[in-house]
C-alpha cells in the first residue's frame, strides 16, 4: 500500500493544501477552455504531467455538473488516452507490473514500501535493488542501491517535496530519516523496490486505438542522457517478446494514442518489462518502411492513408535531438547521427539549443550525481563476469 503519514494536519498545512487544490482546479479549467476553443479531434500528450492533468480534468468533469460540453470533454479524453479504468495503472508502477505479470509478461519482482514494515522490507531485500517513486518521469526518481542504508537515504530523498532541487533533496536525505521526510513532504509518492536486471535498456513505442495496436517500433538504447534517463542514441530492432508484451497491456487496458513501454534486454536476449509511459516518447517518430506511427493513427481517424517517407535502417545508430547533445556536446553523433533536427524551423532549433545549454550549478551537480550510478552498474557487471 502507498505510504501515508499519521501526523495530524496543522492549520498551515490545511491552508497550503487548499491553495494547491485551487491552483489545480484553475489549471484544469484553463485546459478545458483551451480544448473548447480549439475543438480538437484527438489529444496527444508529450510528457507525463500532461497525462496527469488530463486524468484530473477527466475526474473533475465526469463527477461534476452534466452538460453537452462536459460529456464531449470526457469522451475526447477517453478517445485520446483509452478507457478510464486503465488510468490508475499509468501512474502506479508496481500495480502495473503486477497486472503485466498476471498477463504472462516477464517482469522483475516489484513491491510497494509499507510504512509499517519498511525496516523488515529493507533488511529482507536482495541487493542490489532499484528504489522507484511513482509520479516521476525521465528516470529522475530511480536509484540503484547496494544496501539497506542506501535504500533508506533514497526513500527519504523521494519523500521530500518534489519541487525542491534534486541536489538539495539528496543532501538532506543523508541526515533525515524516512519518517521525518514523510512529515515534511506535502504529497507522499508511492515508493517501490524492484529487482535490478542487468542488461541494455530498450523501448517499444506504439500507437493504439481502443485496445488495438495499430503500429509500433522497438529500439535498443545505446546511450542515455544520464543513468536511467532518457535515451539519446538508439538502434531499431526486432523483438517479438517486446511486441507481444505491449499488445497484451494495450488490449487489457483498452489504451488509445501514443504509448511507450520500457524494457531491459538481458544477456540471454530476454526482455523484462519495466514500466509504461502513456504518452508520446522520443522514439515515437521513428519507423521503417511500412511502419509509421503517426500515419497509422491518421488513417484510423480519417480513413486516409498518408504518404510516409520513413525508412530507417535496422542496425543504424540514431541520435535523438537534443538528448545526445545534452549527454555530451562533444559526441561524435552530434555532427553525424542526427536525423530529426527541424532545420526548417531555425528559431525552434535555437530555442532548444539555448534551453539545453542552460543550467546552473545545481543542475550540473544533479547530472554528475545521476551519472555516478553508472559506476555502481559497471561494478556489478564486472562481478557478474568474474563469477562466470
């Protein structure tokens, strides 16, 4: 079960909660007004927060006053994301993995941290293990730990307010136990422990409609912006196991739209399902001859088959813009591997580059800290190879 604090709410805490609720309601109203003004036929989310906002808007609208406008809005969100019964699974990592396992999908063992049994869980765990928090994206709330003390620190870090800088949360977590961190935080995320699988990250991006996969593309990740972070260099692959896992989950949850499924492919070429991203992912634009996710969705919605020019070569390393530049401005792929730079819109390219190059000391420290996880993984891989 998700952690919950037993501390009684103070008047100041109640005021903050009321203020946050008003802000969220205002945000939902703004999104609803924008949808009404533009009258879209379909909504495509590009990040996890957009998905969360649509889920909240759906809940408020479905449970609010009934009108033609509210009914249309609820229908649009469900048409774009899928059946409402599947919404919860998109943000609850361990619940989704339990479902996937029941469907015959290979998954690493995953369990929620329980406030009452946290010490027993940490002492009984087989390390190394991953500590993950719900409600996060881009691998920012994922850590590999080698013992119970490291796990406690990471749990404290994830329980501290998510709007605090990562470097600050990491520093305080060294001294603040999980119980105190839970008391400080405004919203406690559900935190889980997941067995660590050694291998290469991989992703299956699909476009689906009412539980049917229309098209998909699978990639093996060669480089990431930081450890457990977004992919920056990928290679298109064929993986029947990844395709089958994605189809099972899409069918069961009755998903619609663009969805990404994250895997780890081990040394025996077995694909382990890790988590789902209910949105467009960085590889959604990729495709091969006859496989174009956008074209497949357009055809489903309009009945018109657009001309597609996608024909990426299997085995070719593809750098993603601007992720590979974020990873390393000196990367060999910066000048030779980019396929997706929107050169036709130089102002956009410049804006993206300016955003990538910005970053104060806290951001640089955070990047270095995340990449230190690589040394842990490399050490584990070395131990494994020596053991074999």
